[in-house]
C-alpha cells in the first residue's frame, strides 16, 4: 500500500513533470546563451566596431544579474516566484532580441544588461519555486538536474553556436536562443500552477537593490582590472582593483547572510563555500585554454574536447549527488566534493613545467579539469539544497539570491585578482605566470575543505 506513493514522488513523475521540464528548459537556455555568446562576441565586436566596449559586453550579463538576483529574491519571498520567473524570463528574451537586432555596440550592451536583469531574477525565483513545488527529499535531485542542464550545453553548445555564426551570422545566436527561451518561459509558467504557495505580503525593497548595484559596479571594476591590457597594464589597473574590492566588500554585508565573511556554521558557511568552490573552478577554467593553445600548441578543437570531458565529469558528479543526496550523506558528499576539487587543482599545476609536451599536457589537463568538475558537480546541488533547508520560513528567495550571489562574487573576485596578478607576472616570466591561476585554485580548494566542515549545523543530520 505504501509503494505507489513512494514511486510517485520523483522529479519527473506525473505531478511534477511539467514544472521540472519547464525549469530545466529555461536553465538550459541560460547556459547555452553563455556558451554561444562567448563564441559570437568576437564577430559582434568586429562588425559593430565595438572593441572598446567588448569587456563590458562580455561581463554585462553577470554584472546585471547580481541586481536581478536581489530583486527576484525580494519579490519571490513577498509574492511568490510565479511572476518573477515569468517576467525575468521575458526580460531575458527581450534583452536577446535587443542584442540580436542591435545596430551599434552601445545598444548591444544595453541588451546584455537587460538579459542579466531577467536571468538573475528568474534564477533566484527558481529556488523559491523548488521550495514550493517539491518535498525536501526531492530538492537535491532537482538541483542535480539543474546542474546537468547548466553543464550539458557546454558539450554541444560550442559546435552549434559556431555553426550558427558561420552559416547565418552572429545575430542568429541571439535570436535562436530568444525563441527557445520564450517557449521555455511559457512552459514554466504553465507548469507552476498548483505547485506554488500563495503569498500576499507587501514588497519591501529596502536598500538591498542599491547595494546590489554597487556590488555589480565593483565586480565590473574587478573584471576591467584583470583584463591585462589597457587599464590592466598600469596604475589604472591597480586603482580599479582596489576600488572594486572595497566596493564589493562594503556591499557584501548587506547582500549576504550575516556571518558569511567569517563562514559561521550553517547558511553563512554554505554561501561562503559556494563562492570558494566557484572561485577555485573559475581560476582553472580561465587559464586552461590559454595554456593548452598558447604553450602546448594544441588546436581549439582539442582544447574543446578537454573542456567537454570536464563537462561530462560535472554531469557525472551531479548525477551521483542527486542519487545519493540524502540528508545523512550530505556531510560526507560535501567533503568528498571538496577533496576531489583539490585533487584536480593540484594535478593542473603539473601543466606548468610540462606545457611544451602536447600529448602529456592534454592528458594532465583532462584528468585535472575533469576531477575538479566532478567535485563541483557533487557539491553544487548539495549546497543549493542546504541553502533552502537552512533558510528561515518565507525567506527562501533571499537565501537563493545569496547563494547565487556568493557564487558570482566568488568567481568574479577570484578572476579579477588572478587576472591582475597574471598580467604583471606574464611580463616577467611567461612560462610560470599560469601558476597565478592554478596556484590560487589549489589554495581555494584547500579552503573549501575547511568550509564544508562548517556547512552542516549540529542539528543537520
């Protein structure tokens, strides 16, 4: 008599299938856009004569997404995630259309900012939708599916995006994604229906959106400081770096749970750990193609294969976490993910002395990057689940925004700092300069092991 209910409680069962497929489709579109646009942007800059605005066009989405995360979180906690997901998805579509039809680089940048606002709001609202629509025991499985949906486009995405650019031009990338994202948004909206909890609280914005704008500007300054050209080669780089760090540090206190900077046990440690995990992975992901193509002489195709295997590792790790992610296993799985992340980071450091040996370099890069990806895949869904489980009632949107923002800030701070150090080191000794990225990745991965011990509160078993 008890078997049917147990079998019915799955992420893709009849009751949850529509909302699960809709959420996965929208996440996939967000992920594919990130992969596709990165390949299309050089063509965009050439055709629109917008090389000087290229950095802002690339990081504009992530920067604006920080603001969207806060807005989506506040709105979802007060009125539910339905409207933020819908308007966020449609805002993302509108931004894609603006970018796709842009006649100047300035208009394209505006479209990218609109994409980021919509994407950030929708992603945060999705966390609240997961809290509303699924029982606690299914959430890790759903987040593991999210992780897979986020990673899978990096396998086929580069080929599809490259073909679109070559055959139809760069505008087709934005317009094709816009069409699929619009359909995905409508499917999510139709599937949410009865799953959402009614909320009628007044929306109190407070000062958090202002702090989010400040943090976004600080993140933009970090990215500009770490470019390694123009401002990145002089006093301007140092001023941007310091100014960006100060602004981000001052803003974080109002945007993240109290105690995040000290990684206090519980939700603050979860948010801090998410940022450290993301920062470690970003340091390697940023420099691996540069080493393999610039030092090892490997083709972009071979480099893409290395990154593809890493994406498969992330998928495998998230699938394992989804299957084994019961509360009693969280502690062990988080530590295993952190240890795997550290092992992969240590292996990638071996690339520096043997980068001139193409075959060996490709094998080492594949092993190290894949291990790191497996660790990320194992830990990310668990941290997302913990963020919901440890959230105060009615504040899941705030926690969802915090963990995503912790991830974005962790990656941005790490990329900005490492990029600035690498730019100076590269001028002194090109061969060893890549240790700026790989070495920091090792340090952050080691810190991740410490932080995972603080994620589980004494009452979380």
